[in-house]
């Protein structure tokens, strides 16, 4: 997926869009960096003011995705957002323009206006707390697809099937259900976007067990010794020839050893065992690549390499590969809006989830909407790494520009890269002390 929601939750979904990539409300807010302020000089900020009332140790966030600023004034650069009802620590207090109360420091280069919180004696969250938890299948919510007849969504449960709908959901749209209730014998689900939907119109998304490969420190330095089967059933031959004796088959996503490759009669074959060969076109093999100049190799800096030809991703620490997996990149021709752009960037925003759609694309032949796409890491404007629960085409091009990962792999990389998402936050942008991980697409 490579387009992100920009419409209002209360409107029907036949809105118009511009060409992708698109920015969600949350993502668009993260882009606000104080452009209204003409000068680079910070505004006047008062020194530390009167102390907090005795016993106050935390600030309870009063709305979902509460903006967190890098400095204590309105229009300052964004640092991220906080989760609803989470209690964050208070380290300092400052008066600053744009806040009727005071600005509260809730971490390094992280400020929130007192008007948006409730001061509390409740202990603040543990440093290990996460607004969205890791799960065994990589899916932070229970996801459902809208059935062939479509559905309607309502802001109020009592209005479902009775009042005018607040949103129309088309077949194939995906929603994240966080609560279910039964009213007069019918079951309804509340989405993470606070809309009620008849469960009869929804079908569950099936988790995918596939995950990438952790690479041992003693792995060969020049070639990764494994690959994955790409097709549903790959025939295994006793010799590097389709005319050789068949020795069974291997299933899709199966990890197999990679020993060597040979060209025979215009075709390529890969040896995966003793007297065991498969067509090279029926597997995907990640390759080793040197780091780009942006990476501090001596410090063992983390970075990610995406290879379009093989549809694979390799994560490195310095020159050492530590993890590899399959991906699905943009299906458009190079240079088009749906192609994954080549180049080297740094992750500039991390969001636990983001809504993605193409609802404002007037020229679209088919509309899509995926709510709460998990483990989103933007590195080239609106193009990013994220989990995909709506397809199993990893190893082939599929997306609208983003780098799709199996949910378990997206989850694994999200907590490995920088910037770190602090406890109680739902999104984070880099800072001078916590820069984004390098991502190269080649």
C-alpha cells in the first residue's frame, strides 16, 4: 500500500483524491513543523514557573493522537503523538505562546500543552509500556474485510440499521474491530476509528505465519545461504535441468538452502540440496550489498536495503546482515506514482497504525481503504515500510508504492529501527539525538 487516508471519518467514502502518495490526518499533522513562523529564532519562552501542585507526577492525555511538540510553543516542530488516557511523566514546566496553561516537558525534546491533559497523582507509565503491543501474529487488532454487498458504518450504536449512516463501506474495505456488542440479537462491531458496523457484513482476515530469517553472526560474508520458494508448488529435480528426474516439490514460502546457481539451456537452476535443484525463477534469494555512504559503518549503524529485482529486504548493522525477508513493492513502472522510488532516505516518521486509501483519486478504477495498517515507517514522503494483512503476494510486486511486509516482519523491524517510539506514544519523528534509520531502495 502506498496511499494514506486524507478524508473525514464522518463523510461517505466517495470523496475525491489527488495522485498518490496521500497523507492521513495523523500523518499530515506530523508534517506540521511551524511553517507559520517566519524567523528561525525561537519565540520568547518564560523560565520555569511556579511548581506543580504537591503530589502531581503525571499528565493524563485527554484525546487520541495528542500532538507532542519539540519545543514549548505553538507551531513548534512535531515530535510525535500520544495515546488516549496514557499517563506521561512531567519533567519540567514552561510558559510559552499558544498555550493558555503551561507547556509540560514529558521527555527529551517533547512538550505538550497543559490544556490538553489532566494533571494527576497517578504514577506515569513504565518505560516498557507500548500503546500498541507486539502480538504472536503481528496484527495489533482483529481485522475484517467488508463483504461483497458492502456495508454502512455509524458513529452511534443506537443508530445502526435505523438512522442515516455516517460512512459507506465498499466491498473489500478493511476495518480493525476493537469491541463487539449484541443488540436485539444482532452483533455489531466498533472499529478503532470509532464507527459501529454490522458484523454480518464482515469477514475475518486470516493471519499469515510467514516470517523472515534471522541471520547468524557466522553466516558467509559474501552470500546469504538461504532462499524462499515463490510459487505454490516448485518441482525439485535431481539435476539442473527440467528434463531431470523429479525429486518431489517444495511449497510456497518454504525456506530452502542456497548453495549455487547454474545456467543450463537458457534457464537458471538453483541447488537447494544434494541432487536437488529448482528453477531459479521459482524462488527468491536475498543478496548482500555494501552500505551507502550515509551509514556510519564503524559505529555499526542499523540500516535497511530493499532490492526491487529480488523483492527482498535485508537489515544490517554496519556491514553485517542481521535479518532478511520477502517484500512486495510498488507495481507501477519506475517513475510512476505507484512505483517504489529508488534512492537512499532516512525514516522520518513512525506510526503504530495509519489508515490508507485512494478515495480521493478521481481516476481510480477501483477504490480501496485499509484501516489501521500496522507498523508504518515512512522514509520517502508518503512511501514507507508497513505490514500488509490483505494479501500474501510477498516476493512479487503488489503495492501502490510502499514496501509491504508480512505482519510479523513489519512488527520485528518497527521495534528495531529508529527513531524509538517512547512509552505511551503512538507516533514519533526523529530528533538530533534519535535520527531515523537509513533505508535504501535499489
